[in-house]
C-alpha cells in the first residue's frame, strides 16, 4: 500500500439480510489530507460505508488500511454514554487524562464552550452540547483519519452553523484526513475537498470537488430561484438538473456567462454563481448516473 | 491517546466504573441496607424466645453468615447485570470500542470496581454485625474460607450476570430475569423464612445445587472451626459455575454470529 494512501476500498458488498445495502466496485482510495464529503439520499449507503470501514458490519470484498482501529477517530450518528456521572469523568476515563493536566483538552473544551457542561450528566445536555462532547473527545484522539457521520443532524440552524464554523477553523491548518457524512451541502462546501456520491447503495462518482463540478456542471453555473418569468426568459437556454425551486444555467464559456448575467441584470433578477456547488454536482451526477 | 497502548486497568477507568457502580441506587438499598436490616431483624426474631446465650449467638451468626450472601447477589448479579444491559441497549460498549477501549478493558475495570464496592459493603455489614448482633468469634480458617467462598460466589454471579445481560440485551428483560434469579436464590438459599430442612424434597434437591444454601445452612460449622464435609458445597459451586459458564458461552457465540 502506497505511503500516502490511508485506506482503500474495493469490490465491497454489504448485505442486510437479502438486501444489498452497498456495492462498491471501482477502488475508493482515501489519501493523506483528503477531506471527503459522503453524500446521498437516505438509504444511499453512507452510514453503511462508514460502518464497513470501522468493521461494524459484515462485508465481502477488500478494505485495506495501514491504520490501526485506534488511529481512526469516529463520531457516529448517535453517541450514547452512561448517565451515572458527570460528563467530566466520562471524558477523563476515555481520554485517560485529568482535564486539569491536559492543556490540549482544556483548549478544546474552551474552544467548544463546554466548560459549563462538564458537571452535567450526559442526558441533561442539549443536542448541540451532546455533539460537542463527542467532537471534543474525537478531536483529542488526533487521529490520521477522522470520520464524522451526520454530526449536525437534528440541530437547529444556528447551532449547526456555529458547530461547523468551529470544525472548519479547527481543521484549517491541520493535515488530518476527514470523512464527513452529511445531508447539508453547505457544510461540505466548507469542509470537503473530495466527494463520494452514493445512490441506492451504488457509487455514482468519487473525486475532487472541482473536477466533479467540471464533469457534471461545466465551467460555472448560474443559479436562480425558480419563477415563471425566469422560466420564460431562459426557455431557450440549456439547463442543468436542479431541485424544483431552482433553475441552473450552465456557462460553458465566459461569453455565455456574460450573456446570461447581462440578461439577468437587465431584468433586475437575483442570481448566484458557483464553480463548486455540491447540490448541483449531486443532482447532475445522480441524473446521469455517473456516466458523462 | 493516539498510538499509545492502553493499559487494561487504569485509575481513570476504575474511577469511571466505580462511579457507575455507586450511581445505581439499588445496589445501596439491596446490597448494603437490606442485608444489614434483614440480618438484624431476622436474628432478633429468631432468638426472641431463646434464653441460652450460646444458642442465641449460634443462631445470630448463622443468620448473619447466610444473609451476607445477599451482598454479591444484589451488587454483582443484579447491579452489574442490569447496568450492563442498559449499556448494551444504549450501544455504549460499541461507542467505547470506537474510542479504542476494548470490551476486556471495560469488563476488567468493572470487575475490580464491583469488588471494591462489595468489599466496602462487607466492611459495613461486619461493622453492623459487630455493633448490633451477638456473633460467634470465628476461627482464622473460618473467616478466610468465608471470604474465599464469597469471592468465588461473586465471580460466578459476575459471569452469570454478564451472560444474562448479553443474552437479553435489554434493560427491562434483564431486570426481570435477574430479579427472578435473585428471589429464587433467596428462597432456595433459605433467606426468606423457609429453612432447608423445612423445604419439600424437590426444593431441597434444587437448593443443594446452589452455593447460597451452604452459607445459610452450614457455614456456622466452618466459621467456628468444626468438622465439615466440603464435597456438597464444592459440587454446588461447580454446578453454579457450569450453568453460568454455559450461558456465557451461548452469549458469546451469539455475539460472534452477530445475533
């Protein structure tokens, strides 16, 4: 296994009873420094992929890694702890250190504003506090590969944003590799540099975000909120697959882009321009099933 | 943490597990309060019409030694099994494994914590016995054998408790099963008012297979250094151990097969 490859998955099949939950044929390589966003709708196989890597489900095929299990830190979708004691003691037992003796742990607790929660029992924490509790311990592991499985699910918008901001800032100057399962594409815009797109247990595509964008969306995309007027205005233009509330116009050339923008300005219409929009990548990759 | 080999028993894990043990209010009630209360109450009732001081002392000591077996039954069999099932239900062992804490680490630290709590419970029990009961002074071998027998019985309760929790996997089911086992052991062990001699033959046959019976029935002889045939008692330990071991084997097979 090459030095910069942390983990490789090939010819993987995971079945739950008679149903095939995940089937990966072409190799998926996770390299050092990769920040992989794993996306797909419910039942796509995202969590199954994570569980396979962690050996939590039976699978056929090959998962090769030079990492030992304690070099993979994981934040699962649901993380439960004992309720017999304050979170401080759980943290100290898991991390094998006293909080007062670990500068790094104190910094993380402060960074995630968890000081007031240390004396509370786990069940008394709010959803966001519970997530932060596990994140602190996962980050303390300082593992070469860290997996976050829907870390912000169930949190309100503000808590979610604050948590992601903290994570983005924490990992900005670090070289640890990440696998992030999420339904919130805006989080992955900030955290991921690669995407693994899954659908119904199959890999639609895997690669660098920018490359996938170019493959499925072209040079740039102008995104508008859907309206009848805009539909009429751009009826002769080529459109990309997009959610029903949006219109996505591909800009293959700069001239084309200028033409669209001029038209939008002339009609005083709002728009967004993107060269990395994950929602567009996902919609179009899914539409053509990875073949383009 | 990363790259550092985790020791099996550490002060942080012991402290964590000990908090887990003491965080369960039932072990304080059933593991400390109830044995002390029952030993004092039952011995008082039993000796109320006896005038001979020597007989009174023998009866009190018999009750005291028998009721003492309730401590491992409540703290280890019931307390541990229920907590373990609660953990299984919540997926805590899986979460711990993801943090690099292997099951054997959890179990070893849990066993040591249970032992510490049980030792503390016995200290309180003996203090109460010395203060409030008129007990026979034991011979040295008597007290050593009592400690050893309680220790072996506790280990078997630990195995049985773990097996029941691993098989049931749910708090409610485990609680129901261990409560039934607990009361069955109490009744057959002669702690609920029916002595071994007053039991019907079928009950006697079952009681003979349980170590608790011997704490109640015979331990006064060992305590005072009398002649005692250990074979039936050893057989009861072997039977109880085999039953617990078989259940544990089934539970571990089920786990391997992912059931």
